[in-house]
């Protein structure tokens, strides 16, 4: 960085490559796992571990550069724009899955059921009845024996309350940081982390119940596919967000942030609020309506 306050340009990093390898390994392992290959779960776990290692390694490098004084206000502004574009890309990511849900539920299924084009219905599957959740084939045989969809007023409602509460606790922690109330800051972050872990534990319990008691799997037609893809990827984002919160809590305990300069905290808070909003859409359109 020049003496006139130029823009800091970091050295080339291997962490993006490590992250790409981890994500590719996760996807390959997940595909193998879905095809019941014995090695699928192991490859998936390996990829997940690589991804977690990448996160801690990359976080550590950024923290080191920040503590060394390499970042100025121009870099801070760049980080903010980068986080905004990252969240926008996540909006597009979930938008694709919600688009698949809306297309199948409000266009494809009504069309096959004769609500849009009766001639198509009569020509293809005249016995097919449009309904949601769709758990039957066009010949009216059930997918994998699944007979009902997930209810909204059980674990889903509890998890909604948990995530909304976590949004309050992280906001409480943010205000504590701005006012330099370190104890309140740590308590707020710890509560948010605990709520995130509780959410994940209940979601795992919900998945176990769906698989073992309801026979609802990824193979349960378009409903099962959209349900597990949307809630599964959201659960992955909650996991990543919880890890980020743990890192931020450790940094707060080390006294890294000040009321004036704490973008890393803000970035994680933005991400967590995004996760909250996505879950609200999930609860409304996947569980409730």
C-alpha cells in the first residue's frame, strides 16, 4: 500500500481454489449418496470438512491482514459492496428453487390436471387429479408410499419462532457493540449461536421423522424434491451462518472490534437476517400454503 493511502491488493490466495474443490466434492458425494453408492456419504463428509477448513483458513487470513493494518476505508467500502453482491447471488440461488416450486405447483400440475388445457389432460392422463402436495404419479400410485406432506404448525412453526428470535438477539448484540457494551455483545452472540444450533437440531429431527414415519424422501415426486432441496440448502446456510457467528464471538472475546470499525460483524449479521427472511418464505410457501 502506497504512502498516499492506495488500495490494498492482497497476494494471490489458494483459498478460493480450496473452496471450489470442497463444493465440487460435496456435490459429487451428494449425487453418489442419492444413487446409494456406498462411498457417497464419505465423499460428501470429506467435501464438507474441506469447506469448513477453507472457511476457517480464509477467515484467519482476512483477520490477520486486518489486524496488521492493511485495510483502509476504501477496502471497507469494497467489502460492503462485495457482501451485498454475495447476498444478491444467494437471493438468485434460492429464487431458482422457489421458481421451480411455483412453476410446478401453479402451472405444470394444474395443466396436467386439466385446469388450464383440458385437452392436454384428456390426451395424457385423464385420471390425474391436480393437488398439492402432489404425492401420486399420474397413474395415481403413490411416490415411495408417502401419503402426506409436512405440516406447518409443528416443528416448522417452532423453528420459525426460533429464527425470528435469533434475528432479535443478533440485533441486540449489534447495538451492544455500537454502544461498546462488551458483555451484552457476547451474550447476544452466544444466544444467537445457541438458537441456530437448536434450529438445526430440530430440522434433523424433522428429517428423521419424514424419512422413517412418513416415507417422504427426495424421491417422493416434485413435492419431496422441492421440499428437501429448499429446506436442505437453507439448513446448509444456517450451518455456515452459525460457524461464522462462532468465529465472530471468538473475535469479540479477543477484543477485535470497535464501535466504529466492525464490518465483519455487520456482514455476518446481514447474512443471518437473509437466512431468516428465506425461512419466512419457506414457512409460508412450503409448509403453510
